[in-house]
């Protein structure tokens, strides 16, 4: 099996997909009742504020370990972070993660390895990197939705349905063509 050079289309698609992923995080925070942001959830679990700050802080770690020449976003303090600070931090870390993915999956392959954590073996930069990053975020979004519900807050239907409308998410992120655009050219490589 021969390894193919990363395509600029694949790097661009990965960056755009991560941007749409972050748009979901932004929607959740935008529509979250401020009363549940730091409310103590049932059981021994993180608050919603702590979950979103964790997501940002993990992104910052991925950038620091994987692409240290990119500007590493400042860590957020889960005990004092406001929804507005979380939104700003997540927007910044999403932009850096998108750059990192574009460089990992684009031509020239400036990012050669994905370092998830100091304890984990690095992976060769590839689509698995994007899948891992998206899985991490989706897991924590599920926690946020469940905790909000347990705390008596239901997200509006426009949000719960909107998380699945990726064509709209992509447009909101400035991607004109949307998911799958020019994917035929990816399959033919």
C-alpha cells in the first residue's frame, strides 16, 4: 500500500468540519439558561461550565503538543469562567485546531504527528486525528445536554435539531458549498 500525499481539499474539509463542530458548542452556550451554567449537577460530575472549559483546555493542549508554533490559546479557569469567556476561548481554540488540521491533512504535511496527551503515544497525522477530536467534543456535548435536562433546562427544538443541520452549520461558518462539496475529487485520488 502506498501512502498518498495529503490533499489541500482534505485539509480544507477537515478544518471546515471542525469549525462546524465548534458552531454546535457555540449554539449550546448561546441558548443555555445562565442559571444552569454553574449549577451543581446530580452526582459527582463536572458542572456545565467545567465541561466547556475542559473542552477548550484540551484543545489548547492538543495545539501545544502537536503544533507548538501556532499560537496556543490561554487556558480557561473552570471555577470562574463565564459563558462569554467560554465562547471566546472556544472560538479561538477552534480556529487554531482548524489550522492544525489543515496543516496535518493538507499538502506539505507540516504537522506530522498528533499528540493527544503527554502519556499517550503520538499518532501519525491523519483523518483519525479529526475523528478523535470530534468524538471528544461530541461526548462532552452529550454530557452538557443531559446535565441541562437533569437541571430542569430543555434546549429549544431549534438547537437540538440544529445540531444535525450541518448544511446550515457550514453556511454559518462561511463555507458556501457545504458538506460533501467536491467530495468526488477526494474519492478519485
